[in-house]
C-alpha cells in the first residue's frame, strides 16, 4: 500500500443570533459589544489553556478549564462550543484517552470557527 489518506475534519459552526440580539437589547450596543469582546478573548485564552493542559496530561485542570468554557460560550450564543466543552469534561470523567484526544481537537475546531464567526458579525448590525 502506497496510498495515504489524510482526513481533515471540519466543523459546522453556529452562532445563536437570537442570543446575541437579546444581549444587545438588554445591555445596549456599547455594553454588549464590550461583553462579547471580553467573552471572545476569554474563550480564546481558555481554549489555548485546555489544549496546553491536554498536551501536559493535566486532566484535573483540563476538566476545570473545559467546564469554565461552557458558561462563557453560552453567554454569547456559542451553543456548539458549550456542548463540546461539556463533552471534554465527560471524556475526562470516563477515562477514555482516545475519545478525549478527539474531543479536545473538536473543541479547538469548533471554538476557532465560532470565534471567527462572531468576529465576522462584529461588522454587522445585530
């Protein structure tokens, strides 16, 4: 066999426009913009932290860090990211290293895609 197949998984990302719209209605444009920007920054930092913790094998801290992602992601309408972060926590609890590796990789893909999607929305009126 000389053929090598490389799989490049991709994730469909979704941003809950209704959730973002409600946030802007509740807080006003300037305050909501501030909340969204801070949440995006925090998500990016925590995702990087999760990846680092996974590579270091620190599962206790990985579990804590992935759990902290859930509420931040939900706050700004990233429900898929929140669900995948919950899945990471469940994989840590189950002790399945293969599932954990795959799920952490999925968290990185969905997180990066969702952050890009929200970033792109920053130029639109919500």
